[in-house]
């Protein structure tokens, strides 16, 4: 039942099976909410990491760095530069990180 058997884990298989069973019993809306919450938390953590590396970073710069971290492999350098200009053109944005 455990589709993750080949992945390294410190969690015993029977516990993973229980976790999978619990999630599978949830409604689609509950599972979507769980996914949404996890994605939101991941972005929160990413923002904190960026802010720790760049204290005083502007809101526009932070938004761009989040987009770049999540989607750098999906966009060309040219597209990323256009996205950067969009966020940096917000009022009161610095151009240096």
C-alpha cells in the first residue's frame, strides 16, 4: 500500500500506511485545503529564508526572489528579467539586493 517504500525514511512502513489511509479518507476539499496550506507554509518559509539572507529587502524584491526561487527553471532569463522589472517598478523599490 505504501507508494513511498523505496524512499529513505525514518518512519516505519506501518505508520506511513496509516498516514496514507487517513489522508485518503478525507474529502477532496479537505485534501485540497491541506495542499493549499502546505504550499502557503512553504512560501512563508521561503520568504523568511530570503529575508534572513537580505535584511531590509523591499517588498517588490522579495516577491521577485520568491518567483525566481520557485520558477527559475520554467522561465527564460529574458522572461525573468521582465518579471524582475515588473516587481522592481513598484513604488519605492530598490534595485539592489
